[in-house]
């Protein structure tokens, strides 16, 4: 009988331990996106144009090379960075230069960008420059979209499909 | 600051001992409890895996089947799997905090500390990948947030978060890879836990049965009252805006997605590096390590058996003496606790030489010096009774005890006291009683000092205390750094008992 208070305390201690484990395993609830917001993800991988055109070697240049290295055309591997721009309801919300990947700068340029926007109707315009031009863009697409709250709206880009893809 | 924290820990300990009993105090079983939770996770995980479908399209349904249809077995197992994993985080955190506060992480102990820090990463990898495989809304958040966090490292050619861009992009193969990692990471964790305790002799990896039963009953009750459930099927076209997060494992992900992946990496890596380097901030100023004296070592092996840190090994004799083995100290593992001296038969004060040398000695605290301390301390005692109190360096501060009937002799660890010294003090009438104190029971700074000492007195561990030594003249109270009041009370009671005893000590001539 003398042990009853100790047993009660013991059970209480175990209960507190269980309560702490049980509570923090799911609470407090985390809200990663506000109510009435949608998420736009702009993400793609695309290789820009080579920085320089291939050029045909002259007989003198070829002669300087080892016999087994005499390719008639020389092509530099390095690619230009892409320039991507996203416009939401007439306002540019993203303008970013995407360097090519790889040590030699000859790989794809990639982007993975999240933008939280209010749910509802929006006008989206995406532009991409992948050439050596100094001004303007090589691809441009626009769409009017209706975004539901909590919608994950992904804008992709595939050159073979003609450019930006708005679902 | 550390002393205040230590006293706080000891106060909580005392409360916990009252509730759980000293033997079942979970706060001195934290390492063993981590192992125990790990085994609960493994056993429940094996059961779940029998029914789990690793394909991305069927994973959610298989977990739902376990949770709802087979709630009495699979559901309980799922919850146990979750809650035992969760319990590991606070228990590990307390384990590390305790070792830090008790200053049990520096010197040769850096190894256990450092491997423990590395194990944290394996623990988190095991936990985080576990949330992927359910493939519910929480899994979706974890998958996206984790891959985005890893993309912040900038080491992948293409962002790996693209694997979870939308429903059309999700890759079953990537999902299967995560299922595989969720099995591989805990196995690596187990291997790491084994390495973690390699420098410990008789590591405590199993909690007492009653405590283990209590923890299992608690987690089972929690599983039945508040079962772990899924949060709806994953749908990558919809953002899981609001989710019930497991804050034990996933706390880093909100930091990464709300602020930046780079910041989350800086926090995770910076914190890990900081705690990894703690043993050298500052480094321990260690006293000289134990040294073997071959003239007095007969290779009996007791010191090697008793060393809590595997710092002593036996090797073939090198000095031509007619013994097969000799002890050898690895200075890199020795913590200068002196427990080996307490185990050495040659550390006997009954030896004839005035400056005798034991088979193994701590250079700063030689056995002959300990005998001299007993004689000197005894000569300074005045009163009806005389008590020699042996205190370890991690024990209470006794400077406030002003008692002419009491003399204090300090040792690095109580386990350093050879039983023959207690014998010498009582039988040779240097004291009417011997009192032992130091760290709290079950929480010896050098792991086994108190236990070995007690077993030597009880003649369960060599070297034995001779039967002739009256045990009623020996008392002990493990006060830790804070319980001076309890120690004083126990001492008073000991004095009363000694006063009631016959005054003629069984003095024996050992000369």
C-alpha cells in the first residue's frame, strides 16, 4: 500500500513521456503554403547554343596537330548561359541567367524555381534565350491560367515540343 | 555553468530514483535505452516490411492495409516503429547532454563522442527516409523538401527535386531507391553503434528488464491510444499546404524550405562540426596515464579485466621473469582513473618496503603514497571515533566538512582503492571505520569504479577484501557532486553505529 503513490507517479512519468512523443510526432501542424495561395514551379533542363561555331582547320593548322588528332573541323564545347524570364500579370517576377553545367561548361543549364502566387486567374508569359544573341529571346509563350488554392502548377520547357509547356 | 548543470542533472536523478528506483532510473540508462528503442524499430520494421509494397503506386495502399485492416498487429507495429524511432531522438539528446555535463567526452573518450556525432546523421537519414516510403501527403512534403534541400548543395547535374515535380514526373525507380536507403541506413547505424561502444568494457546496451517492459508498455499504449496514421495519399499536383510534421526528425526541412537550403546546411553541418570538436574545446588536461612496473607485475590480468576502457592488454613476458604474461597500457586509451591500481594485488599496504611499487601505478597517485596518506590522515584524527573517508574526484566537495573525527582522502576514482587499503586502515587500527563516497551510484564517471569496489568488498571480484575485516565498519554513500546533505546524514548514522560497537579493533600484526 505504501508503494501506491510511487506507482501513480511512475505511471504519470511514463504518461508524460508518451504524451511528449505522441504530440511532437505530428504537432504542431506545419503550414508550408498560406491559404489561398498556389505554387508555380518553373523547372527544366536545356542546353544552350555553343559559344562559338565550329570552324574548318587550315592545312597549316592541321599540320601542327599530331597525325591521329587531325580532325578537319574544330568545335569548342562551351555553351552560352540561358536567360530565362517569367512574367506574371504583366510584371517580371523572375529574370535569371542559367550557366551551363559541367566543368567545361558544356552541359545543360537547369532551373528549379518556386513562386508562391495568390490563387485565381493569372496571365503568364515565359521567355528563354538560348543563343548568342545579345537582345531579345528565342522562345516566348504565354497563357492565361486559373490556379486553384494549393495547386502545384509546373511550367516545363522542351525545345522539341516548341518551347514552354503550360499544363 | 557546467557544475550548475551537473547539480541540476543530479537533482533530477534523485527525483527519478525515487520514482523509478535507483536501479531503474532511466537517466543512467540512456545509452542502453537508445539500443532498446533501436531493436523495437528493427523488429517492428521487419514485420511491416513483410506486408509493405515498395512500388510507388501500391506503397500507400499497403500501409493503409496495415494501419486499418490489420490495426491490431500491423497498425500497432507501425505505431511502435514510429514512436520508438521518435523516442530515440530525445533519448540520444539527453544522452549527449548528460555526457557533456558530466565531462565524460574528452580525452580518450573523444572516440565515443565523435562516433556518436556521426551516428546522428545515420539516425536522421534512417528516420527521414522512413517518411518517404509511406507515400502519403507527409511523404510528398518530405520527398520534395529533402530533394530541394540536397539540390542546394549544387552537386547534382540536374536538380533531383525534378523527380517530384508533378504526378507525371514521379519516378518509381527513385522511390524504390529510397526504400532501399531506408533499409541500408539503419544497418549502417547499427554498425556505427557497434563501433561507438568498442572502447568500452561491458557496455550497457540492455536496460534492466523492468525498465524495458515499462518503455515497451508505454509505447504500446501510445500506439493504441494515438496510432500513427497516414495523411492522405500523395498527389504531386497539389501542394500539401498544411501537414502534421514529425518534429523529432523533420525539423530541418521547414528551415530549408522557409528560409534557404544553404542556411539549413550551414546549421546542420555547423552544429555537427561544433559538437564533434567539443572534446578539444578545450582539450582535457589529463594526468599521467597508468604505468606498468614489471618488477612487480606477475601478469595476473586483473588490471586488464577491470579497466573499463580496454586500455590494458596482456602480452608475452619481455623481461625473462618466470611469468607467462605482463600487462601493457595503451596511453591513447587510458583515462588515468586508477581502477587498475585497485585491482593490483601488489598495491597492498601490508608490503614491507617503505616505498613499495605496485604492478601498475598512476604516477601522480602512487600506492605507497596512498598508504602514507592513510597513516598521516589517521594521526590527525581526534575524537571518540576515527573515520577515514575516501572520496573520488568527481564526488562531492567536502571542504566544508570540519570534523575532527573525519579525515578525507581523495582519489581519481573510488575504484582505485585497493581493498587491502581498507583492510590496512581498519585492521591496523588507523581508523574505526572507513567511509566510501564519490559519483552517484550507477553513474560512475569511469563507468565501473563503484561496482568493482563494491564487488571487491563483497568478495565477488578479485582482489577480495579479507573476511576478517568487519564489514559493519565500512559504509558507503554515493553522493555525486550535489548531495552533501544526504552524505552528512549517512555519516552521522555511521558514527552512531561505530560508537555502539566494541572499541577494541581486531588489530593484527602483519609485519
